[in-house]
């Protein structure tokens, strides 16, 4: 089942990028794979707000 191995690698890469975007607050990296229509009302400011609240809930609020 080599095709599943490729799909898994793609999914793992996507997850790594999303986690890095969360950890670093990188909006561009976070939205990299989204279509414009899916980003309506999801601005960099909204992303930053959401990340701060997630980090606070996870006790990772640094400031």
C-alpha cells in the first residue's frame, strides 16, 4: 500500500506546518493550504487573537 504511505507523509507534513504556525504565530504558514473562499473573516488579527487564547488555555501564554 505505497499510496497510503504517500498520503500519510503529506498529512504529517501538513500537521507539522500547522503546529509550527501555531507555535510561531505565522499566519501565512497557517493559511498556506487554504482557499481564499475559506478565509473569509479570518484575518491575521483574528488568527493572532485565536492563537493567544489557545496558548492561554494551554498555559503557554507568554505575554
